[in-house]
RNA sequence: GGGCGCUUAGCUCAGCGGUAGAGCAUCGCCUUCACACGGCGAGGGUCGUAGGUUCGAAACCUACAGCGCCCACCA
C-alpha cells in the first residue's frame, strides 16, 4: 500500500496544474488488486450476484481494440453493479485457439529452425507450444490491467488447463453415451493447406468469384433416342475424373429413354450410369443433365447415397489428384483442371464455356480454396441440442441486445447442421476415444486399459483433437468448476450478461447456449449484449494483414486508459460499427483534464469545509445551488437508465455533458459568487454542494474512468476530512435514481436566460464592455415575473453581473426596459435586456442583428400559428401538445413585438413613448422609477412612428415570406401541370399500375417458388390519376 | 439466392411521431486569479430519392438508388 501513502503525502489543496495519466494510472491497479476488490465471493448470498465471464482471447495473441472494447464495456458493467451493491464476479481466462496457435508456432519453428512439426514429432512439438504459451500468455493479463479491468484473477482459467480438460472429456463421454456424438465417414470441408477438416462455420464464402461454367460431352455407350452424347456443364472440370453417374430429371422427355443406359468416360474408359433424380436436377438449367461426383461435391454426395453410386476419390488430402485420376494423377487440382480441359478439347468433346460468378468456399484461416473430401470424423448431432436453446430465447430466458440479433440467432439455429468437431491437429484436447486393432471404439473419461467391446489391451488413442469451440462452448460453467457442484457455480451461474462481438454468435454464443442448457439445465446467461465492431478511422476492419491493428497499450500510454475507455463507451451506439479516430480520444483526454481542474478549483475553495455526509446547510442554498442539484439528479437518472439498457453512449454523454457543461461551465462559475462572498452560510452551502456534485460525478464516472476518479476521490476525501467517505471509491455507492427538483430548474431558468442574452449581445456585437466602454456602462434587465425579480434582487443578479462581466446592472420589474435610442436589446421568455450604447452602437449592425432575430422568431411563429389554425390539429392532437404550442405562440408574439418596437426605435423614432406590449405591465416604483409619461402631440407622433415602423416591418416580412414560399408555389404549379398532362395521356397512371403490379406479381411468384417473368400483367394500383393529382395539389396548397 | 444494417451539418455520429442535436473541424472575441487540454459567441442541414399513412413524418409503411455485413451445396 505504498502507493496509497504516496497519494496521501500530496500537500493539501494542491494538485498538479494538468492531469498526468501516466503517473496516476500506474499507481492504482495494484492497490485495488491487493485489497481484493476484484474478487467475487461465492459464499456471499446477502448481496445479489452479478457475474460475467470474459470471452477468452487467444492465449498467444495480443489484445487489439476489439478486446479493449470488450474489456471496457464489461468493466463498466461490473464496476457499476459493484458500486450499486452487487456481489460481482468477472472471470478472466484464455483460449488455446487450436489452429491459430498451432500455425503461429509452426511458422516460428520454420523460420528459426527450418523444421516442420513432423520433424519434431507430436510430443516435442506440443512442448514447444506450451513453452510459447507460457512466454506470451501473460501479455494479455498485462494489457487488461493497463485498461483497469477489475477481473477476478484468482479465478483465471485456460481452456487446456486440468480442470477444463476434465470438463471437456466429461462432456464428450456423456454426449457420446446419449448418442449425440458419433463418428462417420462423409464429406467434410477440407483445407489442403492446414490439412484438417473444418466445420461449416469455418468456411468463408467468397462472393462473386469469377468462375467459369464449362461444358463437355459424355459419349453414350449405345446411342438412343436420337442422341449420341450427353452434354454436361461444370465449374470444376477436374472432378469429372470422379464422376460415377449422370443425372437427369425423371420427367425430362429429352432423356427419358436414356435413364438406365450408360455413358463412357472419355479419359478412363469407365462406364457410367445415367440416373433420374428429381431433387438434384433442374431440367430448365443448362442442358438438364448433371455430372455426378459423389466423393467431391455435397449435392452429388446425397445423390450417390440415394442411388447407391460408387464414391470415387480422385483428389487427395494434399490437394493433388490421386492415382484414380488416371491421366492427371499426381497433378495439383488446379493444374489438373487445365489438363482435363485440354484433353477433352483434344478429343473434340468441349462444348463451350461461359462466365459464371459463383461463391467459393475458402478456409477462414489460410484462405485456401476448400475441398469437399470423404473422411472419418466425429460429429455432434446438433438438432436435439439446438431445440431447447431456441426455446430458451423464445421464452425470453435469454434475450439479445440489440434485439435484432435474435433473428440471426434463430435463423441459424433452426437450420443447423451437425457439427464436425474433430480436427487433424496436435494442439488441443485429444479426442477421448481409443481404437483396438479390430476397429472397436472405446470412449472414456480416462485412458482405458482394455477395449470395451473385445477386451483387448492394445489400444491406440484417436490422434485428432477437438475443435477449439468445443471447449469454449463450455466456458460459462467449466470455468466455475463443473462437473463438480461448486459454490461458485451455485452463486454465479447463470451469468448475468454475455458481452461479446456479433461475429461469434454462431461460433460461440449459440454453442454456449446449447451446452449450458444441456449440462446445467439452465441458460448460461440472461442477456447477450452484442457490441459493434471496432474499425479504423476509414471504416476498415482491423486486421493484421492490413496492418491497421492498434495495440491498446499504445493508446493508453498516449492518451490514458480512462480516455480510451471513455471514448469506446461514448462511441458504442447500438447497431453501428465504431470508427475510432485519434482526435476523439484526445477530446476525452481533455475531459479528464477538465474534471481534474474542476477538482483543483474545489480544493482551492474548500478551506474549513468538513463533509459530514448530512445536509446541515440546506437553508443556505441559493437558487443556483438548488439548480445544480436538480441537474445532477437528472443526470444520475439518465445515466442509470442508459446503463440499464446497455446504452453506453448515452450514459457516457450524459455524464460528460453534466460535468463539463453544467457543473464546470455553469455551476462553478456561478458558485464563485458564494465562495468569494462574505456570507459564511452561503459559502458553506456552496462548498457542500460543490463537494457533493464532484463526489457524485466521480461515482457516476468511475465505471468509465476508474483511475482518475479514484485519484480525485482520494484527494478530495482527505481535503474534506470526511469519515463518511470510504478509503477507495470502489467502496462507494453509485448515485441512485430519484425525483428531479423541477421547480428549482424552472425558477433558475430566467437567470441563465438573462446571462445568455447578455453574452449573446456581447458576442454578436463584439462588444468588450469593460475595455471599450468603461466599467460604468449600464446593462438594463427587465423581468416580468415578481418571483424572478425577487430572486435576482436577493443576489442572483450579482451572479449575472459576474458571468457577463457587467459592473452596472440595472434591474427592473417591468414588461420592458427603459427606452433609449442608441441601444441594443436581447429578449427572452419573461425578460428583456438592454444595453445603451450611445455613440458606439452601429445602427446598421444592430438593425441587422434584430432582423435576424425577428426572422427566426417569425419563422417559428408562422409554423406554430399555422398548426393552431388547423382545426384538425386542435381537434385531434393531444391536449398537452396543443397547450404547449399555444403557450409558445404567446411567448413568440411577445418577443416579436418587443423586437419590432426596438427596431423602430433604432431606425429613427428617437423618442418612443408608449410601450406596445401584450404582457401585464406592473412596474414597481420602489425598484425602478417608472418612465415619465409623455403627453399630447408627442405621444401621437411617437405612436404613429411606431405604427409605421410596424407596418413597414409587416411589409418586409410579407416579402420575406413570399420569397420563402416561392419554391413551394413553384412546386405546386409544376404538380398541377404534371397532373394535367397525366390526365390527358394516362401515362403516369399506367406506369404506376405496371410498376406496382410487377412488384406484386414478383412477390407472389416468389412465394409460389416459381421463377419470375416480366410479362405478368397486373391489376393493382388502378387509382385514378386525377384524384392523385388533385390530392397532391391540395396538399401542396395546404402546406403553403 | 435469402436475411440484416446503414444513408441526418465539412467529418464522425446521436435522435426514431410533436420547435433538427452532439463531438470534432471552421469563423469572431477573450491570455479573467480551476483548466488555452480553457471560456464566450457565431456560421453551417430541402434529415438518400419517390410515393403513402397521419392533424403532424428525419422518425411509421412501400418502392427505388447507393454503401456495408451475415448466411447459402444450384451443376
């Protein structure tokens, strides 16, 4: 705990001027770990459990930003739940990643020693892999620590450690006993490069591969039905050496007579039967005759089974043609393709070729074109396992977030094929099956002494290993000690959330569901949250081959782990990929700095403050204090709600906005009045509120930015000498949802509005009050509401003055400020601000400014008035919407009138005498001397001037509106013309009808499973054009 | 071939039935005693196109276009 004391030694009230993440982040992780904050207590049943298992990264890999995202989101959930009183447990671990790891080590072996794994032999090679694992396995842990992930390291597991291997054998044996694991010789996807079988999922389909459909003729042994040959087409000419049938459709008249007869293989002389198969053959495609290669094509394999055909293997596991391939034996399969084409052409049997874009299956790992080959493999019979996993989701026992993934999951599960689980690799769980010389199979948990069938003791274990995903599929319970019934399982299974990328829904999520339900009798997780993919700033997928993989450690070093975490969270919106740009991370680093400095400000202003945790100075709170507390509660509510719904971006943005733009930009500035003032009660209140807001901000932010919040928590805690604050923020309590003091928000809104208005005038007119005009330049503020007026009098006006750098603020309780010819004005709901600028104000500029404001107000007004004048709106819209609009219209009208008045004054009516206003004008003479009431002619004159100005304004506005409406009118006219034309010719109608009809027909045909012809006539969409056109015009007119 | 997603300000994206938003970038002002990793102000959008539903559509429906992803054994 040396780190702690280091922090403690920091002199009170002093923080470095800027936040240095390197120094702070280096300190805390070990402290947390040593204090045991990361450990979930399996015996604790007093608190609700919240558990997550970390998707295990490849043990020899290195984390990339996708992992950083996973770690960040899960850590956010864990820390948030932890602070909210849950017994949290986050289980880390790594995956042995069969093919990936083996290939890496093989490559290394080749590079350094120029040896293959076969040169070393199985045992020696595996030793190398284990050594590799030991060397690189720890890197992942370090990366997670740098990110601040509070993983329960005491529970760290590896898919090939003893316990998990035991679970794997247990599952294999049980499934085998239940008849759900079987061994069979059938076609599998084979990678000739990796030299292993693959599951369907490991096949990548290359869309639109430029294939060629090449045709050639098989001569009939004995010509019949007027035919001497049958022409077939293929994308893989080399497989013709393995053809053992020609298939035609049973109802195809062209070939009816030939079924049962034979063709002669032009290259090997074999006789091949012609069979009828309705499933394989579409008589309308090509020539209607199909060559059948049962040993090298999945469809043909089925045909072979149906018709009892010979399975002739002509391509070997090495991708070279076998001896059975006759003239091309020994050639590589792609070479053989060329050679076969040449030979057949030579024989005069080529019958043309055409381009044929096709999907090509490639190995996910090596990108090699896969070869369907016959071999003995182990399979999991998946349908009986899938069914309960489907039901669990249907019944809502597990739900997907975002919801759309439910469909993806369901579609795959409902169309699932048996899972090939054996791999011809060395690195992995060796299959617990033993063979005796007679070929009997013994499946057992431990090495058996004798064959279970014949009793012989010469047994040989199956050399293959299991698919990596077989062990990963058990992860949620194998890591918790299964098959033993451990306390950990009882407490933390099922896990609360599975958080991972959507790219492994099938590979992993689906399999965990099936295995979890089957062996635990309960779903492995209640919620599956699928995060977006992280891409680079150009939107490209990060991959080693592209070289755009970013090591999170480099980012944390540069910007800080907190900044990276916050960025990832802020960008994690549902249903969209994350494009990570450096500037964005830097922006959030600035945010950390902002928080740091807000705290620094607090430390400088807290002398004497003791936080007892209670609320001793409630009465002294100013409206500003109450306002920020209301805003805090609102932020808390929104943050918690967002987290509950996994809307990480909303949660992050809410806290960000509160801390920076409300706490820092507004409250801290406002609080300076109290903190620097001479009222001790107010000062104490401001201190308490500030401390409370900062403390709450740290807690709210802690899941996102654990390091800086922990550091600041400690610093502030020591400063306020609070016994109520736990040592570490990790023992704190997350703020809870509560009622927002809306009255406090409302009451303070005018103050904020007035400040905005004054700042707006300054900014717009580029006025530096102090510099250009001296300190006495008065700023007049008139408010219509007595309560607001009282509030300002009671001290809030001082805040206004401070925040706007105005020294001479004149407050009036009135509908409007005193008139003065050369001035500038700002208007808001319930107040008006005026700055006299005799000799300085640029009348032209000010008029322009007011015009701009007027145009804006007027646009709004027109819109809402238009709505309100629509009887349908008033009648059908919800009452509160209408009410809201009515109130808004009143506000806008008032504002407009004030602006028009002001403008009139600006442009010449230098002695306006009567205020045109729609509000109650109840001047309070004790505060503001009522303006002297002018009399006689002058009144008349001034009034006329005002009226004239208003009239001029109206004309101008009308012109403006006309201009605005012009495009609409033009459009409407166009529509009329178009409609006339359409009526005359009926063209538009016909077009629409045809289009609609075609679409409908297309759908109908598709539904019927038939091909679609464009000739289909249609009766749909026969709406008379005249009506359509009229309606259109009417609508446009209405809009106007 | 089937399915899913996306198209909103210069860029990256929120919003998903009631007055078009954020961050960054841009422009102007401010070196004010927490922070220039800062403050204040401003400009910038016919919300992909065309129809429809609705009092009201960026949002819901339909079609189309472009981009992206997933699944799939049509020779």
